[in-house]
């Protein structure tokens, strides 16, 4: 008998356009030339969704969260987002108080738009601030200044959504510890429910990769991390994942579901999905057609790749998600989401516990502080 049970199901919707391409960004996003074909794209998204529902027999599953990400979803009109959400909700039962997040760039924001998103069913806004330093925003190729970022946060607070997040990056070109901490202080003063605090990484296929900026020394990065974490904790933001900090009960339900190895459909250009078929015992991964031109070609199947995650891959896949979190996990959770018996990982867990990298209390397993420092080695043990 299979140990698998269907985990919570989320939906990720990708919007692939931005006003400009930022030099550090490797997300599937394209600088806008002309108007966005909003209606055409929504039609393609719903077809993509219907194909996934049929492919994985998802009729009757409850939707737990939605994340409209990008790219820059806030480029879309509230009317389009309303049409998109109402068509999605017509196809699923939804969990009470479902979290619906929309990503917004401060350069594309106005009061009417945020009010409209809230009325359309968006319950959480995630605003890409990155920094409050004007020079830093210019270096990052952002289309907004600090004032617009502050304005966007104030609008988010008052527009009727339940919560909002601010995205910040640190370890920016030539950044001093004081500047990184000042960004955090300014963010905290705006009272967001959640702060995503990412260390800037230089990704292949970006302008920063071909022309690398001068990044801070490792010692500075370490100080930023240590002092920033302390500042966030003091201000009442609990770290629950590598880069995610939230006020009490304000974690991102959508991201938590990814990291707990839940299921998610990914629709839109280049979107990734992961779905469990409890009948066959298979776990599938999907990737959709990446370029808007191809994705919008009439009659073309949006699915680019479909593959079954093999039993050999599952322990690592489970761990690479779960171990990002500060919370513990149970062996039962491992069995239910992977369909594998816990004997497969128990010897590795015990070895890691002997080395002080994992701990086990009342059947709950967790990475220790030391384990977090050597997370890559911990993960490699499951390969
Ligand atoms: C899809 S973007 C957010 C929404 C919107 N596109 C914007 O930039 O305002 C997601 C977030 O990932 C972070 N990010 C993007 N590229 C990154 C990189 N190379 N290193 C670290 N964080 C990065 C940024 O904080 C960004 O806000
Ligand atoms: S960081 Fe955001 S705004 Fe900039 S290119 Fe990437 S997705 Fe677009």
C-alpha cells in the first residue's frame, strides 16, 4: 500500500513582463515593448490550467494558496486580475481565507490599482523594494526611487489587503554594513507583516554576470547577516526560512507549502509545477513553454516538460525544500509527501545527528545551528 497522501495544493501564476530588465535578475522576465496582451494571456493561462486539471485529475482538490509572480504582475490592470482570479476560483474549492499574493514593483503602483487588486481578491501584496538608497537603486537598474518604494508600502498598508511583504536585497555593490542595516530599519518603520531579505547573488545570463560589480568582502557579508538578523529579531520578525522573516502568524502560506514539499501547479511562461498523483503513486514535475511568443501561439500545448520524480531523487528533493525552514519535520510527513518508507532516510539522519548537524526530539527532526552553517554538506548526505 502506498504511503502517499495528497498534500495541500497551491497555484503559481507567472507574468513574464517588466518595464525594464534589472541587471541582476535571472527570472523569466522580458522588458516590455508595446502593450501587454493581457486578455490573450489570461485566456492562455486558463487553458494551461484546464490542461493541468485534466492531466492530473485535479477535479475536487481544494486550492490552498495562489501566488501571482513575475516579472511584474502589478503591470496588469485590476480588471484583468479580477477576471483571472474569478476563472481560477470557478475551477476549485478554495480553502477558507485563501492567501492570494501579487508581486508589485513600486514603479508601477498607484492607489487606485492597489484598491482594485484588493477588490479583485488579492489578500497579500509583495513589493520589490530592494533598497532605500537612491545610489543603490540606480546601480540595481531599478525603475523607482526610494520615495516611490515608501509610497507603495504605505498604499499597501491602507488598501484593504490583509498583509504585505517587502523584498530587500543585501550584499549590494560596495555596500557597507551600516547601509544594509539602514535599509532594514527603513523597511521595519513601514511596518510590513513580512520581510524577504535576500543576499544578492550573481546569476549566469545576467548583465551583472558579464560585467561583475564590486561586491562586499566575505567579512562584511557575514557582519551584515549577523547584525541584520539581530535587528529583525528585535523588531519582532521571526526568521522561518533562509531569507524569510515574519510577524507572528504572517508567514507566506504559499512559500511554506513549497518548502513543506506540498503540491503546486505552475501556469504561465516558464512556470514550474509539482503534483502528486495518489492513484499511481507518482510525483510529477512540469515546466511550461518559456517565451511569451511560444506560450501565446494558438493551438500549442503550454507544457514543455513533464517528468516523474524517481524514488532515488525524492529524499534529496524533500530535504532541499524542508531544510530551508527553521521548523522541524516528522518521519510521517516524509512518508506522506514522498510515498517512501522512512527507513530510506533514517540511517542518514542518525549519522547527521551523531555529527551534531541534526537533532531529534519527540520524533521531530530539525537541522541544528551548526547544520545550518554547513547546510550544503547536510543536503549532500541525501544524494
Ligand atoms: C520576481 S522579483 C519581485 C517582484 C518585482 N519583479 C520587482 O522586482 O519589484 C522577486 C525578488 O527576488 C529578488 N531577487 C531577484 N534577483 C535576485 C538576485 N540575483 N539575488 C538576490 N535576490 C534576487 C528581489 O528581491 C526581487 O524582489
Ligand atoms: S527583479 Fe523584478 S522588475 Fe527586475 S527584471 Fe526581475 S522580475 Fe523584473
